[in-house]
């Protein structure tokens, strides 16, 4: 004859097994669910009005702001950069040579790259400079120093 305690222990063991199986099944499905949820958002962000939105990062020190933008396949000659003390706008087309070599690739179904980056601090736009090499555009500009007038205390 089974005691009540043994019966509860068996039930507890069965419940633990069921819960563990449910947790394991859910854990396997979470990455797929997350990817299915995020995938349409990534596509919407990547291509806006026919242009790809390139990956970018902004770094800032006390003296300089650096914007790094990945634009593989962009033609250096078509890169347009508009700099303001608060933002950087970039527009670029793909190189014609690359378009002719690989017209069927999905990246080239867009018109090129377009991006607007809000800067963390104001910059001296007249001193900004840019370099494009190996598919990466690097823009550097000095931080705008606050202007002010020193006054004497009477």
C-alpha cells in the first residue's frame, strides 16, 4: 500500500518533468519567434524610399566626433556628404562596374545608400573631413568649442 507522501512525490516528479519539457520546447522556439518578429522590421529599416540605410556608428571624444559608415559597393565619385553642426547626411550610388558585374544580387536592387546621422555634440562643420576606403566611409570633425565672453565681477 502506497503512503500519501509517496503519491505526492510521484505527482511532483511528473509535474516537474512536464514543466521542464515545456520550458525546453519554448526555449527552442524563442529564437525563431524573435527572428520572425524582427525580420520585417529590419527590412523596413534597411530600405527606405528605395535606398539602403547603411550600418553606422558614432564615436565622440572631448575634441572630435567620428562617424563610421559601412557602404560596400558605393562609388566614391557619387558619395555626397552634407554636414551641419548637428547632423551628417550621406547619399551614395553603387559603382556602375559593380552593378554590371552583379546585377542580380538583392543589394543592388536598391538605388544606393542614404543616411542621416544626428551628432551627439555640435561640430565645426567647416573643418570636417572624410575618407572612403574598402567600403567604409569615415567622417571626422572637431567638436565645436563653446563661445563665450569673460566678464569681470564688480
